[in-house]
C-alpha cells in the first residue's frame, strides 16, 4: 500500500469513528483529532496484535473445524477495538463488553459503506 492509500484508509477510519460516536452504542470520541489518532492506533493494533490473537485462536478453530471463524474474527475485532479505546485518551467506551462488540460491528459496517461510496465515485479503488 502506498502512502496515499494509507492516508485515505486512516481518514476513512477516522470518519467512521466520528460517525460511530454519534450512534447510541456507548462509543465516545472527543473530536476528529482523537478519531484520527484512534485510527492510527487501531491500524497498528490490527497490524501487530491481530496476528498474535489469530494464532492464539487456532486451537478453537481446529477443534470446531472452522465453523466459528466468523465469531472468532468478530471477537478479535472487538478486542482490538477495546484496546484502541484503552490506549487513546478521548476515546471512551461506556460499557467494557457490549460497546466494543457493537463498536467493532458498526466500524466494519460504516467502513464498508464509505469505501463503497469512494470506489463507486472513482476516487479510490481499495486494495483489499
């Protein structure tokens, strides 16, 4: 990914965080600056912590023959969402269990909508 693609990804994620903070799911962000910092932390956690969590979840995936991969992926997203909130001041979760789960789901949904809008206008083609 080039630097422009990285910046677009960070801005889209920051905008998604701002949108999510207006939903009644218990996620609070103080402003765009905190949302952008949260997007950076979220990206770093995805890059460095997600592989460790995915590796640790291999026994469960093996025992269930991969039937619960979606649930495991969703739980890993919620853990990373909660870690990002714990690391960034100005990014708060009202409930420590429900808010990360709903926030991770909302982030995935809002990010996919924003990327769809950007790709349909021809502004960006996501390399996913």
